[in-house]
């Protein structure tokens, strides 16, 4: 029996049975291409109009609420919020906004995962430099220190911000000192603590810190540096002791010499 | 003559075979893809925290995929057998209903143990090319995840003895969520509530499973030690809770009329 039509190449027996000139799969393929293309096109247009994105950030729930609502998956939620914060910072670098919600995002990340050290460091640095809120950055780090009292990096970062941004060397030295006493303090932390004290004029403490570094490090470069620094400080301390013994020298001589840079590393 | 233990083992083995036939282990492959994806695709976004992110995602996925198996297999397990009437052929033999429920639980636990072992091995494999600082705590984290899933499985089996599969699945999921905040609920009740709320939150705290005791993922990822004493206490708590659920499930199922 003839249908009066010629079947096109590739037509399947099903198409032939129904007397259609196109293969069975063609309508499905066309529908998939058309609907898929439409979905992709619409998504592109929707992405270009980010309705409510800023509002989402404005209404970001408090970290405590997030903690309760993540049902034991807090760390993964912190990671997801961390990605958002990093992207948000990237958008700021491209001049799209003024980091207004950054503080809240970092609070959320660190409440969800109070041991996320990288978040404290990055957050504090952005607050202190890009947002010119050094105290805000230090507050974030202080919260981190409360949650991670045995980690050297956070007090070290406080000292770093006070040293390079606030130029408060005496306070920085106190924080470097605290960092050097942490169980996981590195040689570098101890070395920096010693240097900060010297800059602040507290040579005796500096000498003790260098001595500690010399006694605890296995790195020959560090040992060499410690020995050289101690060799520079020793004459000043000896001169101060001699002056004290003579009763002739005024207070602060050693400190003045240190400030003038005679004993720099 | 065979004892109750043999009956439990036979039902458990059969349940395990059934879950294997249901291709549950495909989830291990999905787990692998999630892990590899999180380590490769998300790396540029992690800004110095790649190891932490991979470890977080890995350990959380391990628990999540286990939970999916418990919810979708555990909550409908008994109902399926009753619906197909295959249960009558088993119970016609000298197998008690309690042994049958315990066997069903055992089979699912065996499935979960195999899944966790496979996912744990995959996780360790992925850590070879990612900066995850491995420590012995990861072994403890896998153990705690297994204990947590054992408790949730027991709850799912208990619920499946007297409610429909859909309701059992929803209630199991809800109990999983509440089980992670029960301590906070109790603290909330003590802080802001009157005597009635305080009593209600205290009762909830003791009745519901406290799943947060098994959550050591954060501690392990950050390199904090997990004491053997905590592991032992958690294992004891899980054993007690599982036994309690199975005793209740057996009692309910024994009285249930099978049509």
C-alpha cells in the first residue's frame, strides 16, 4: 500500500508506519533545542537584571540564625558565604559598589565557623585598608582570638595592622609578643616580636626574645640572624648597665640608640 | 535449629542485597563527582582555604549522602515489603517480627558502612592532590558520621513501623534538623521561657536524638584533637538510642495487623 509520499533518508520504521516524512526523533530534538535555547536566553536576560541581589545581602540573617538553620552543616554554609564575600570583594575591585555589606558577610562567615582563620585575616585586612576601619578590623581579629586562643597568626595580624597602618609600634610590640607565646608560633613570629620590641625601645625584652628564638629554632639562617641581633644589642645593654653602675648616664640612652637604628637587623 | 541471631543476619543480608540491586551505590559515584568538582572548580574561589573547603565539602557530603539513603530507603523499607506481600513469606517461617525489624535495620547499616567506607576511600584519594592537612581525626570523623547515621536509621525504622513512607521520610528529615539544635533549644527555653517552656524544651532535649554530639567535622578540619573518651561516650549513646528505637519498633510492629 502506498502513502503517496516519499520517506526522507533516516526516517525510522515508526515514521514510516505513521506516514510522516521526518524521522521520529526530529520533533523531540527541535523541541529540546528550542526550549533549551529559550531557557538559556531568558537566563542571560535575568542575570543582566539582578533584582534583589543587594537586598539579599542587606537582609543576610545574623550568623547565630544561620548557625541554627544549617542543621550541623555550618562549615559548608560558612564556605558558601565565604565564596560570596570573596566575589563581593571582587565586584568592589571592579568599582561596582562600596563594600557596604562586607562587614555583615564576614560576621556571618566567622559566626558559622569561628575557626576559619583565613576569613578573620582577609576580613580584617579589607576593613583596615579598603574600608579604612582599622578598629573594625582589629575587632574582627579580637573575636577570632577569643575563638582561637592558641593560634599565633591572629594576634600577629593585630600587631601587623597596628605596625603598618596605625604605626603604633608599642602596641604592635605587645601583640607580636602575644603571638610569639602561642603554641604554634613560628620562628618568623618570634623574630618579628623581637624586632618590634627593639623598634619600641624595649631592648631587654628584645634580647630575651632573640635568645628564645636562638634556643628554639633549627633553621641555621634564623640562628645566624638571632646571634647577629643579640651581638648588636649586647653592647648597648652592657653600656647601659655600666652607666647605671656609674650613676652618670640618663635613662633612655639605650632606647635612643635603638631608635636611631644602630641595632637594626 | 537456628536462633534469633541467625534470623536477623539472614534478613540483614537480604536487605543489603536488595539495596545493592536498587543501585544505591551509584551515590558513591555522585559523591566522587561532588568532591572532585569542589576541589577543581571551586579552587579559584577559595582564596587560601582550598584544603578547608575540600575537607568541609567532603565530610558534609559523606553525611548528606548517607542521610539520603536512610531517608529514602529506610523510611519505606517495611512498607515496601508489606505492600508487595513478601513479608508474609518471611514471617510464615519461624522469624519473629522483632528479629525481622532488627534485620532490616542491620541490612541498612551494612549498606551505610560499605558506602561510608567507599566514600572515605574516595575522600582520601582526593586529598592526595589537594592541600588537605590529613590527621587521625579524619578517621574519627568517619566513625562519628557512621554513628550519627546509625541513630537516624534507627529513628527511620521506628517511624516506618507506624506511619506511611512519605510521613516517615519527612519526620526523619525533621528529626535530623532538630537533633542538631536540641541543645540550643534547651538553652533557649532556659533563657527566655517560663517553667512550662523550660520543661518542654528539656523533655525534647532528652527524648530527641542529640546528633550534635556526633558532629566533629569542624574540629577535625581545623586540626583540633577529638578525644577517645568522647568517641567512646558517643558510641555508647548511639548504641543505647539505637537499641531503644529498635525495642520500640519491634514492640509496635509485633502489634501491627498485616493485611
